[in-house]
C-alpha cells in the first residue's frame, strides 16, 4: 500500500506542475519582418509585366497588400515563419515608368517594398527615383542597356553625390556616395545617363530631419487649349491628393497611375478670364500640406499688371505694359489724360500717357479702355487734388507733450515746432520733453492734406487755434 501511495503522490505533483506551467503568461514579443537580403526593399519589372517572389520571415501573423490595381500579391496573409510572396504585375503599355508599393504588416511593424515598372526603353535603370536618409550613404543604380552609355552627376549636386566608380558598361551597377545632409532642408540631385538620342535620369532625393512630401514642381501654366500635366513627387510618409472642386481639372486614365506620379487633365478654357486652382498633397498627422498651383490662360487675352493707377496732382507721364495675343484699340474717357505718341500694338506693348496737372482741390479719375473684337480691358486712373497747407497751434504747460493725430485721405508731409526753439518732421504719436517744465509753450504743426485732428487728452492745454487749419 505504501508503494501505491507514493506513486499517487508523484502523479499529483506532476499534474500540479504542468498546470502551473500552463497558467504562466507568455512573454510579449516585438513583431519583426525580415526581408531576403537578395531582394531588398525594391522590385524592378520590365514593361511586359510578370511575377517575382519576395522572400521574408516574421515572428507573428502578417498581411500583405498592393496599393495599385495593376499590382497584386499572393497570398494576402499568413502566420509566423518563412514565406514567399508572389508579386504579379500587369503589362505596362504606356510610355511612362510607373511605381507601386507593397505593404507588409505584422502587428505594429510595417515594411514598404517599392515596385517599379519600366516603359519600353533601350536604356533602363532600376528606378528614376532614389530616396536617401539625412545621414547619407552609398546608393546603387543598376543600368541595363544594349548600347554603350555615359553618365554624370549634375553640377548643382556634384558636391554631395560622388561616383564610387566611373566606368560605364553596357550592363553594370553604378555606385555613388551620398554625403550627409547637415541641414533641415530637403535637397535633390540628378544622375544623367545618355547614349545618342536615348537618355535616363535618376533623381536622388535626400530629406532633412522632418518627414516631407517633395514636389518636383509647384506651379504649372497651361494654355487655353488645355493639356495633360504630370505631377511627380517623393515622400517618406503616406499622403492624400486633394483635387480642387472645379470641373476643368480631372484625373487622367487610371491605367497610368503610380504612387508617386499623378497625371491630371486640364480641359480647354473657352472663356475670356484666366483661371487658377490648387491641388493639395496632405498628411494631416504631420501637418504637411504641399500645394501645386495650376494657372490656365484665357482664349484671347489683354492683360495689364494693375487695373488702377494713382498719379500726383502735378501730372506727368503714366507708363505700363500690356500683355496680349491680339491687336487692340485704346480709348480715353477724359481730355486731361491722353495717349503719348509712338506706341504700337505688339506682343508685349508698352503704353505711355500724359497726365495734366490737377489744379482743383478735389481728386478726379478717368478710364483707359483697351478693346479688340469683343475683348475689353479697363484701367482706372485716379489723380488726387491739390493738397493745401494748414496750421494748428496748441498752447500748453506740460513737461512732456504728445502731438495730436492728423488724418486725411490725402495727408502729405507735416512739420512740428515744439515752441522751445526745436522742430522736426511730424509723425503720429511723436512726443517732446521740455527742460523748463511748467512753462507755457505754443506748439505749431503745419501739414498738407490734413482734414481731422485729435488730441490724446487736454491736460495742461490752455488753447487750440484752428483758424488756419
């Protein structure tokens, strides 16, 4: 019986130990995604499309997706372990390189693999865009060509993008050293490859400290006939493109869509007014809003820099230029304004006018009208009247006296005499300190064009003479 008793106690101890082990909480593990070093974080496809395998491993469950319709991945999810992801690309029948991103997600860890698909070219590179961190480092440009070629770094970037080897072969890997960016500003440089009429450009973007959306161009000017514009950018963060709420800018054929290349169609402008719209590339979390401005000119145009010109009472010459693509006529609405001789209607027309002196007190205005076959441009010319001089005298006994405020639509120069032998140019809020405080002083202010006067207070003021104001 003792033997069986000991065995029973042993089994109970083993069962208790097993239950205790089962109840222990497993240690939390950090999600890790490890890519095959041979594949890296960029896949290159020819324009014909096809499939490639992306090998990786994770220590937790994972998901995968592509952000463009022409790029797909299989399988879309899996458990921890070693995996091979098949990336399939449709044929690219456009004359433009396009790119997509494959997003691998494992818990809180994310990897983005850039997919680049080339157009039909005899001289090709792995990618037309390379992003480099602020710290710099070595970059590689894989070139595939069936002809000999040359390459160079543009002069503006030659001090921070330095070739490691300089021999250009028909199929080779060119290596460059990118120096650290010591500033907070983004910068970019171009590596140029050429062979006869063929050429390729690799743009190297190097960011500063903060996340950025880098636009290659911020302003586009489009003719009245309309056209397709291409907006290229590079970003180290996700972003949203927000089109303006206008009917004349639309997104182009989605077959040519890329993650970092956006094609927009600008419709013809049949009106007579210039029009402008803004396209925003936004990351709200980082408070980044990069703006592209699109300006489309009108069908026919007569353009001037200003629609109103103000001239002095003394008269003189008024000169301005007109930008136009049509011939036009000039008419003036008043006899005191007339066009000077020897002006001609050209592509950019300098116009000159003679302005007579205004002897009256009241301001006056006239219109210059430019017309051509239904087009009309009006310029308003405003001439002020003669400014009369006025004087105000204020008697006070203050040690410190602040000058009154003078106002008027045609207020000109003014001079103030403090009544103690000193005077100076008037300015609003100007003050003066007297050495003989408590003594009576008469302050006089002579001004041109002043219509109103206001004092901060009347402390120490014994009289105000406005008879000559």
